[in-house]
């Protein structure tokens, strides 16, 4: 059975690159959709994909708000949500609340992106912890360790 992937972004060139690279590397059926509103209309009539890749910064609605709507749809609980972002780590905690399994920074080389999506999906299917949760846990531990070190110095 071929993987089914839906990619939602406002950047048409990026969508084409995702379709080509993910289709080739993962032997997947990739549906690119330009924009959140268009995606919601299309996705309500489709079976949930194995993977949903969403851009964080889109003009009509941000990726987190979009995912809040998607996760409420019936049958989407077994979909691996991956977010693309050029804004970095300041949205990781909010993304985790929307059931985002992993975040990937933009820009990224096409083959590296496809390999990353493949590895993330394998972890997701194996029931392994989210790399996003692991990153947040590591940040919290580092902050706690730094606070403890400052208290010791006093």
C-alpha cells in the first residue's frame, strides 16, 4: 500500500518540490494543496492521509489554527502531523498541543526533507515519542539545570 501524503502550503513552488521529492523517495501519493481554506474543503471529502505536512505561516490562517480544525475531523487521529516553519522553536509547545509530531525548519534541501519525513513517519508508526516532545523536554531540562547551577553559585 502506498503512503498517502497531503501537503498544505501557500508556496506553490515548494508544493511542487514536495510532490516530486516525497513521491520519489517514499513512493507516495502526494497531494499538494495551496492554502488552508482550499485544504479544508478538499480534505473533508477525502480519507485521512498517513501524513499531513502543513506550513506554519500561511496568509489566511496559520498552520496551528488549521490543525486545530483538522484534528476535530473524524478519523484523523491516526495521521502523522508534520509542520514546516521558518520561524524556529518559539511555536514548538503550541504545535505539540495541536498534535504535531515533528517540526522541520524551512528552507531544507528536497532530498533531506524527504528523508526526514520518512524517518519521522517510521518513528510515528513505531509508537516512539515525538521528536518535538523530546526537544521541549530537553529545553526544559536545560533551563532547570541552569537555574539549579545559578542557585548553587549564590
